[in-house]
C-alpha cells in the first residue's frame, strides 16, 4: 500500500494553485471567507496582497487567527487534493518585507503578473503585503478510502 509523503504533497498543492480561501471572523465569531492570490514560503508562511480597508483585512487586524484552504477547483469529485491550515495573520512586518516580497515576486513574475516593490505596498500605495504564519497544517489524505485529513509536519 503506497504511503504519500504528506509534506511533499502539501508543497505540490501549494505550488499548483494560486488562490487560497482565507477564513476570518469578527469579534463575535461571525465568519467571513474570501479567496486571495498567494505565494508561499515553504510550509511556514503564506503571503498575499490586499487593501487594508477590505473586510478580510480589517478582520485580520482585529482577530489574527485564521484558517486557510488551498484546493484544485478543477478536480473531479473524489479525486481532489487540498491543503488546510490554521495560522496567525497580519500585515507583513517591515523587517520581513524584503523577504516577503522576494517570495511573492518569484510567483508573480513566473505567472506574468509583474513585480511588487516596496513602493507598491507601503506609504500611499493602496495594497499591503500580508503574511499568515502557519500553526498547524493538513492535507487531504491521498492514501485513505474516505475524506480525511493527514497532518503535515514541518
């Protein structure tokens, strides 16, 4: 019986998909989910660009605990793959900005989106770079006969 390397599988899912569903909640627990384009730094961090005035950005500012799901929307039922995580999200701190932009730019340039500079995400610019630091992660278990999650160890 084959045993999938869950870490390698998680990286494959993250590499093959460019949107993450970001699940946030307000102070009272009312949920909000939104897809955002992302770039990942291994299995430790996900980065995205957002306007600080958007609902999900405001929710992250007040309640940084988030859930993340990355999945292939083209997969047929029972053949899908997915990455799930809990994380703490925030605007990318200034001391991480250059490293975060390097991660984002590797993906954005490869996808023909263009480069993001400090000037595009600081000062009077509309967008900011956000980061989610992964706490726990799982993948859809590729070796199971039923829909269940397998932990991703980092």
